[in-house]
């Protein structure tokens, strides 16, 4: 199973940008559909974005569409989440996750998880 480690979280002002990174270990990284989820205090973990094995297809939650961009570099075993035009409601712990079953929008259906990185957007 792939091991995932997120980085890049921190404090950003509303309207600002942040790029999250997720490093995957092992030669199986490219067999995973890679996704980002987030969990705000007191809320359930929710889908943010997904990218296909080769990067040709992407999916976004309506709340981030047009502001966030997911990308991946299989040569480096990396997946990224570029966050632009950040809003206070984007404040959450962001998790990198992998699926062996293609695109999944439910957290329970993911096969691998990182430990998360905290993003705080100040107003």
C-alpha cells in the first residue's frame, strides 16, 4: 500500500494562495487515483478534488471549482493542490488519499490516507 505524506499547510489571508503537496512512496503510486479531502472542526470529512492515474481527468467539489487545481507528477510520486482565492470556509485539515477503484467521492471508499496538513484562512 502506498504511504502518503502531506505538506504545505499553514496560515493564509482570505484571497491568498497556498500549494499543498503530497509525497507518495512505492512504485505503486501511479496505480492510484489521487484525491484531496478536507475536514473542518465539527464537520465530516469531505471531498475536494481528484485526479486520474495519468492526470488527464480531474474532478472538483462545487465549493472549490474555479479556485483550486489538482495536479500530479508520477515521476516524482507527487500530487499537488493549488489553492487560490482562499476563503475562511476553506479552513480545515487537508488529507491526501488514494483510490485503487478509480474516482471516489466518499472518504470511506478510499484505500490509503495521509495524516493531513492544517490550512487556516484568516478573514
